[in-house]
């Protein structure tokens, strides 16, 4: 009896040790602890449950949405199609790219779109077809996980690389690792060259230019903040905090016609699971099991977008607090008094009137 018990417990102990060794030794991450912002006092609401659904069933997780000056709406979806909706409401499969990593898109003055492809780099898509603009930085490193882009009036393209370590499909590992692997890049069309403006950023995601184009704002997702990067004036080349302690992880950001910004916020750390981000062993454990990572990632459970004035103050907030209609909202783009909402968990684009009483 006694020898059997000790043999069994010895075996169990050996299994446990092997399991622990396996997790630490083969863990895909080398994590730091993540400091989370204090809980937000802003009340939530259910406005995002009132959206009209555009292109329902036709759009597989439309991450980003833009509307060009002619009122044509564009989005890039998971099967590599760039789809567009004409003013009369009819949808068209416009251009196809062989990629399942199409993320941020931007309209170009010359017509067509600039597209971030998390596999290939930066692309230009027009009626004439697809042209690769940038695959490497001028230092020679390959551009992976290009995330969001904006074109300035001189034709320069500013874009983010969310992580130089993890790819798009492993984005949650970058959150778990919580080390700054991101970059802000600039593509100069006259030189056909891409320079690194900033490195060591915390999952830089959305990029937007201010109305005067004197600075840009980029969002650092797991840092719960957005920073300004000055393009002109005495502070040119410097960064400063635009807004921090956001009530969620900022994803894409867009300039609104009034000079404020719309920011989509992800709930990557659900309430009650903050401890995972404060313990390295639990990070290793979660990172080793994709199913566990899915459970711990709260992005599919709710949606929030905020409007932030140019002075960095939140002025409006829209939520779907339980993800009933919209969840994992990644983009809010304003056009003609409506918000167009992209998501990595819906098969439609949400459309929300901004001033329902007087429209
Ligand atoms: C809507 O507009 C597009 C582009 O002008 C056109 O090709 C299409 O036939 C129109 N669809 C309908 C139903 O009118
Ligand atoms: C610009 O550089 C890219 C590689 O980063 C290359 O594929 C492309 O052909 C170049 N374009 C021109 C016009 O030279």
C-alpha cells in the first residue's frame, strides 16, 4: 500500500515537473509584467447596439473602414478582398490580394487606397491593380505586421508596425509578452524609401494626422495610451502623451471633421482576469495554450469607441457592454454625421447616426 502511494505520487510529481518545464522551456514569450490603468469612472451605455448593419454576411471581419471624398466606402476583409459600397448602397468585390492579413487602409489623394498587409508590407491599390510600395525599411529589415497607415498632403505615408517579434495571428502573444516591439515608419514616395521614425513602441496600432498636419497621433494598444509625434515646429521629432489611462486598449484612430479623434478601444483584459498580466508563470501558461489565450482575451466580449478632443479629453463614448450586436470594434470612421464601425468579430460594418435628433 505505502510503496504504491509513494510510487504514484512520485510519478505525479515527475509529470508535474515535466509539464512545468515544458511550459517554461517552450513558452513562445519572454514576458514582462503589464501595468494596467485604474478602472474608468466613465459610465457605459448601449449605443453600439443600435447600429444599422451594412453588408451583413458579405464582409468577413472588416477590420478597417474608410470613405473617400466621393462617398464610396472601402474595407479590407479576411479573405483578401478589398470590398466597396457605392453611394446607392450596392456592394462590389473590388480588388483581391493574396493575403489573410489585410489591416489598415487609407485613401490616397491620387485615388485608390494604401493598404497595410501584415505579410507583405505596404501596398497601393488602384483601378490599375496592386503595387508593392514597401517591403523593407531603408536599414534592410523586413516590414512585418504593418498595421495602420495615413497619407499626408505631401504624399508621405506614416504607418505603424505593431510588432517586429510577433505576427498578426499571434498578436495576443505581444500583449502577453508586454515588451515594446513596435515601430512608427515613414514611406517617402520620392525616394521609394521607408525610414524608422520611432522604435520600442508598445503595440502601435492606429495612426492619424491632426487637422493642421502639425502632429500625428499613434495609439499604443497594451499601454492604454496614444502619443503625439510632432511633424513641424519647435518640437519636431518629439513625442508627448496625447491621452493615457484609456478605458480600453486603443486600436485604430481617425481624425473627425471637427478636429477631434475617434478611437476604437479593445477590452483585451476582461475584468477579473487582470492577475494573468501580473504574473509571469500565468503568462507562460496562457501563451502555451491557444485555447486558454482565447479565454483570457476579452476583445470579443464587448465594444467601445470614444471621441477625444484635440486637447486629449474624452467627450463622447459609445459601447456595446456585452457584445450583443457589436464586439471587437477596431475602427470608428466619421463621414457625413455617421460613424462607420469596423470589427474583427462581425460579418458587417456598423453604421451609427451621430446626431439622431437633428438628422
Ligand atoms: C450602384 O452604383 C454603381 C456605381 O455607380 C453601379 O455600378 C451599380 O450598378 C449601381 N447599382 C444599382 C442597384 O443601382
Ligand atoms: C520600391 O521599393 C520596393 C521594395 O521596398 C520595390 O518592390 C518597388 O519595386 C520599388 N518601386 C519603385 C518604383 O522603384
